[in-house]
C-alpha cells in the first residue's frame, strides 16, 4: 500500500508518463561547485584534479539504487540524515523508479535534488558482467583535441632557452560505461616543450566482473581510509562546505585522468570481494622527475634532494631531470564491511633506485632520507544514528606516526556539525597521502577543526568553521616551532532558482620569520590574511545569466603595513541559438603579490583556470561553444590581461616584454 501511495505521489508531483522514465541530467554548474569546495584558495591547491574529480563524478554518475554510504558521502552534497533516509527508503520500499522520487523521502527538497542531478542516475538493470560488446554499451565515447598559445612571445623563446614551440597541445580519448569498464588516454605537450607527446597517461579498467569489483591496468589512484597512506587526486579541505569535506570516502581504485604528472601509480591493481571482505592488491613502476643534491661531495653516490611534479621540460636543465628517479610501489588493502560502516588496513612500500636526501637545511632535518619507505595502518568508518565517525592511523619506516579522525553529525534537519582532530609527526613520511590539514603534506602538524552549518529555511544557509593548528618543527621561512588559526563565515540566500546571493569572510593567522630575514631568528611574528567576497547571480531565463562579484583581500605583518587588494568582476553567460557564450570583465588592484586575488574562470571543457590577479589591471575573457552537430562540438577561448604602470609581465624565461598578455584556446570534441 505504501509503495502504491508513493507512486501516486510521484505522478502528481511530476506528471511523468511512465515510472521508468529517466530524468535528463543537466550539465555541471562548475563555477558554483568549485567556488563552494575551494572558497579558501591557496597556491598549492590542486585545481586541475578538483575539476577532474567533479568531471569523473559527472561521467560516472552514481546509481542511487546501488550506491553505498561511502559513495553517497563522496559527492559532498547529502547530509547524514539524507543518506540514512535514502538507504532506509530503498530497503523498505524497493528501488527508486525516478530521481524525483527523492521528493517523497524525508529531508530531500527540490534544491538538493537539483544539486544531485548531474551526478546521479536511477537504473533498473544490472551492469553487464562480460567484456564483450564494449562499443555497443559505451555511454561516453569521445575524442578531445586542444591547442592553446600565448600570442606574445616570452623571453624563453626569443633568447633560445626554451627548446620547443609556444603551442600547448592536448589530446584525450575516452570509452566507458559507468561501473562497467573504462578505457582512455591523455597526451599533452606544455608550452616550450619539444616533444609532441611529452606526457602520456593510459588506463584500462573493468568493474563488477563477478567477485572482481575492480581491475585496472595503466595509471591509477588509490583512495583508502582518510588518505593518510593512499589518497589520489584532489581532496577537498577547508572551504565554504564546512561539514562534509573534513572526511574522505573510501573509494578504492580510480583511473588517473589528469594532466598532472605526479602523484599517481603506474602498473596494475585489482579488488576482489569475498562475502563482506574486499581485498585490494596493487603494484606500480614509474620514473619520476627529480633534482640531484649538489651539497654532497664528489665521491658520494648520486643522491636526489627532491621529487618534482610540475612536469615541465622546456629547457635543457628541466629535461635533464625528467625520469631520473625510478620508483617501485607495492601494497594492499583489506576492508571488512558491516551494516553501519567498515574496518580497513592498508600497507604501502615505496622503493627508489637511488637515495633521497634533502639539502642540509634546518627545516628539512626530519624529511625522508634513504631509498625505502614502508607505511602501514588501520582505518574505520562507523555510523550511529545521525553521526558518522571516521579515523585512520599510520606508521612510516622512520617511526613517525600520523593520525586523524572525527565525526560528521546531523543534529537536526537544520543543524549540522563536524569535528576533525589530526596529529602528523615531524618524521611521518607518506608519499601518496592527502589527509585533511592546513599544510599541503601530512607531516609536522597538529590541529583541531570544527565546522557548523545552519539551514533555518530552504532558501537560507549559514556556514562557519574554526581551525587551530600548530607546527612542532621548523618550516620553510619559519625557523622555529609555530602556530596559527583561521576561521570562515559564509551566508547564502537562494530564494528561487533564478537568484543566488552569498557573502563570505575568511581570516587566517600564521607565524613566520621577520620580513627580509630568511636565516635563523630566535623569534617569529604573526601574519594576518583576510578575504571578503560578495557574489550575486541572476538567471534571467534558461538562456542568460549574470553574475557580479566583489572581492577584497588584505595581508599584514604584525605591527607592519597592510597590503590591500580588490577586484570587481562581472560575468555574463548566454546563448544565441546554438552558440553558447561565457564572458568576463574584471577590474582589480593589489598593492603587491601578498594581497593577490584568486578568481575562478570559465574555460573550455576539461580545462580549469584559477589565476591570481595582482598588480593593477583589467582581465577579459570570452568562451564560445558551438555544437556543429550531435557528435561534434567546438570551443574557442580568448583571454587578455592588461596591466597599468608596468612594462612587462612575468620574470625569467616566462617574462613577456609587454604590459599585456593574450591567450587563445581552440578545442574540438568528437563523440562516437
């Protein structure tokens, strides 16, 4: 009877003609998601992988009828109450018939469902179990070709330091069916590089073939526990989403689909399931770019001081570092799944063909030394009522220990709360970790984070976090143990689908050496960084949208002069028949680089742009997309930066002897 009532309610709400009708998934509002997940912008943030992670969720939508709690949490959209209610609804009433059936589940509203639409589907049939008929089953089969270039020539080309041409080339092929199989490769040549195929990545992946949950050959990431040992790709941290991003989801093996030339495994891996236990084994062999330690005497063997991930091979010196350090990884994970969570255990051994030893600097005293690192540890996730508890601990060969844990809770339909504790020893070494923290690596850090979200109405939400952290040992330009804190406040008002307004204030305090004193000092001073932004977005209709933004930054040394920066940004999006246009004009002024402003920009498909605005100038761009037919799309992007009171842009090989820079991109996507 309840099922019949549910069906009738769906018919009345949606007016659909058949229960099995599928909702057409809209394209991702990439601007909105990235601004939400990366509201606290940093130099070391991996925006390329953030974009790629969102695109992979889009290309591999979750089947809500078969998704588990970890997969649902990985979207960073649903609260614990919504996840629990969804799983309970399916258990009690059977599989969903439409995405809009979610409206009949307590806690779900139209806005939440709209957020879910790009990343979720409802399917009736099981995924195919054989590997035949791949071309017929593919739901995503495409080829992307891109060429981009800076029109003004940089010093590296005019004076001969760069070996290659100023074109940046990109080639991407993908053939896949979600939760079934994936085949693809990416090839890229950066500006100034000589080889057309300077970087190439390939993978072939099979999923859900009998007891084999995952099999992969080629380049891949691993995501286990809270990311202390294996955490591939982008992992959201502190930002406007103050609750869900404090934890990681245990997703296992994922294909590497980024142009980032580091942080991935190259080899093979598989996950095999027996009852409630998943066994994962993997191996990898690859060559890393590395820098030789020149501080050692001539009679010592070759020793490397650092591993490079930028992947730039434009000059003779950069090319000489390419693939000079061989790396072998072997490891595994065992995961026991029970109704309300899981217990896991991960081990990873990394072996280099030569030793690594950082240069003889005080802050690098506890950094990794040698050619072998073994890191091992347990992890867990457990849900009790509306609380999700999570944690992971690990020990590396050096004896250093890393640990992180906490909870995410839905206290009521209006209040959510998160707490995260972390302690990463100064000698804890884990090359593939990306756990929650202030620093870019899980080393030499302690902290406690708490976040809240209050949603009194569907149209109003208030989010905030406070994080207190310390660094027990020295850091770069910080010649003593240091500490700091930061907090964020964000107010969002969305009265309807046409209007969205949010404002945000973020403030961070850190300690570092006195300005201009890069050598040892017996005391530190505080630095203060603040960021204020106000953003208004109005959708005139389905075709046109305007967005206005004001950003204001300050940076200040304790008892020093304040550096200020502001930007006024105006975006306009619209369509003229089949032609889609996105444009921006931005006016900005910063006193120096310390008060720079990061601003996400729309780009061509599979590209991300998050430049820093600094100096005084104007930034313009126009992105045009035109679908020639159902199988062929073309994108063109033109951007230009014009600065006042300067004669050049950049420095060194990248210096352009003009007060302006113009970048052009042309991209074609062919669907098969």
